[in-house]
């Protein structure tokens, strides 16, 4: 439950961060050299908001790795791709091809399977311990 | 050839980064508090953990290789290729971190990899 909550907040932060960054970066392009564009980007609060949200994502992702398996967390966060496609469609008016919707569906299915596999590797010692603590309760 | 090499750095760098970060976070130990002062001391331990920093370095290499390869190759070619990292990272988790990859988890991961490739096609 803890894993699910942390990862869902992480994915939402990542998607919002990407949307803000895309919005901001599309508006700072045009005119001047790379340095001028970088300066414009650095003075745009939306760039900072997007970056901050991506830092929140990375902090939560690392936190989840402190207790859950990498082979669980990595495919589970792939659900972010689906949210990103949907956000691109609804907030940024990007066209989403049928192949992309199909890909989203396949990812969702994959994440569903991974989420059914349990978040951590259960070593024999750990499972014996949890059995024992259940019995003692 | 150069493109293949760069994509290899993107994929392997990303996977190595994830494996090292996981190693570091497991050393720091399970985070089970939301108390701000405790979180700050945990953050300090994370940011001084050697494995975590090595992982961060690999991720940075992967990211810069990604930017470099995009300067001459098409995103629609590079992005599907990077979906391979899901499978490579899972292998790293199994053989380096000794995680149990059940059939269910493997099947889900392969589907995710396929789906990400589909999404990133032009």
C-alpha cells in the first residue's frame, strides 16, 4: 500500500513536471543563440516548477527503492508513459496515433501483471519471520 | 556504428545507474517516516552514499549520451531502442541485486518494454 501510494504520487509529479517543462520550453524557443534561449528558460518560473516536480519524482522513486525491488519499481513507473500520452493529448493538444494508444494499453497490461507480483523479494528467512510474527499475534 | 555505441551507453548507463541507486538506497535502509527532521538526516545519508552517487553518475552519462545521439539520429529510432533498458535492468536486478523475478513479473516487464517501443514509434 505504501509502495503504491508513493509510486502514484511520483508518477503524477513526473507527468505534471513534463507538461510544465514542455509548455515552458515551447514558449522560450525562437530568436537568439543557445545562451539567450537558456537565459530565457532560466527566468521562466514554469521551467523551475517543472524541474522541481521532476526532483520530487526522483526523490520518491529513490525512496521506494529503499524498500521495494528495482525489478518491481521500474516497470511499475512505466505507467507514467501512459499518463504522459494522455496529458499530451488533453493538456498540450498533441495528436496521439492509434499505435500510441495501443502501446499505452500494452503498458497498462504489463504494469498490471507486475503489480500482481508483489513489491519485494521474499527471502526464506524473512518469510519465516513474518510467519512467526503472525502466529505470535 | 557511433549511433550503436551511443545507444549502448544510454541503455547500459541507465541500467547501471538504477542498479547502483537501488544498492545505495538498500544500504540507507527502508524509509518509513514522514517527519521532516528525520527526512533531512536521511537525505544527507543518501547524498553521501557512494553507491547512490555512482548510480547518479551513470545516469548522468546515460542522459548526456542520449542528448548527443539525438543531435544526429532520429528520436523515433533512439527512443524505441532505449525501451530495451527495461529488460537489461531486470537482468541486472536478478544477477547483481539477487531479486526474484517471477514469471508474472517477467511477463509484465516484457509487455511494458513492447508497449514503450510501440509508444515511441513515429
